[in-house]
C-alpha cells in the first residue's frame, strides 16, 4: 500500500483470539512475529481498516471487542469502537506509524489470505506458554498476553 504521507501513516493491528490462543504472523519485511494489520486507507476509518486487513491477510471473520457505544450515530457523527491501545513507532529513520491496537474474537482457525500479495510466510495460533518462549517485541508480547487474558477461554 502506498503511504498516505511521507513522514507518518496511521495503521491498525488486531490481536485475534480463538479459545486459548492468539494469532501471530511472521512479518515478511521485518522477519518478526506481529499481529495482523496494516495501513489505514485514505477512505477508511480504523474499524473498517482492521476488518479489511484481517480478511485480506488471514481470511477470518472477526468480532472486534471493546467499550460499549455511548450513542448510536444519528446524523454527521458515527461513534467508533475505541482501540484497546494507541501507539506511535518509528519504522525507519524518516517514517513513523501511529497504530490503533484492537482485540478481536473469531470462531474459526483456518488461515487463508485473500490475495497472494498478502500471504504471510507463516501464521501461528499461540498459547500463553508459546508467547513466553518466542522472541517477540515487548509491545507485541504485552498486547498478545492481554488479549488472551481478556478474551481467552
């Protein structure tokens, strides 16, 4: 996806839980285990981007989890599910991402990328024990563990 801005972009990441496991995928560029996610397109809000990225990258239908809505949209305002977390991270010396972090549930575990370009080298449904043994960035480990604690069965 082309960048919306040369210095900063908005992105989403989704930690998807099925029973007692959270889904991580090997990022093709960074060669690190990350959640599912990507850039928010110019025409999207973060919720639309989260659902689209998950569908494209792993082919799953998800239910995003978060706070209850305070009101239903009636005219010019649509209330969006707030992210579980929000962070800013440098991806290169000249480019940063502001990332909306979401937690989600799914009732299926079969992974199938929608497009060949979105196909990951590897995806893995991880238990809490798996996470403790993996070489993960601290934020990925923290979010994955918290997703399991909040949504796991």
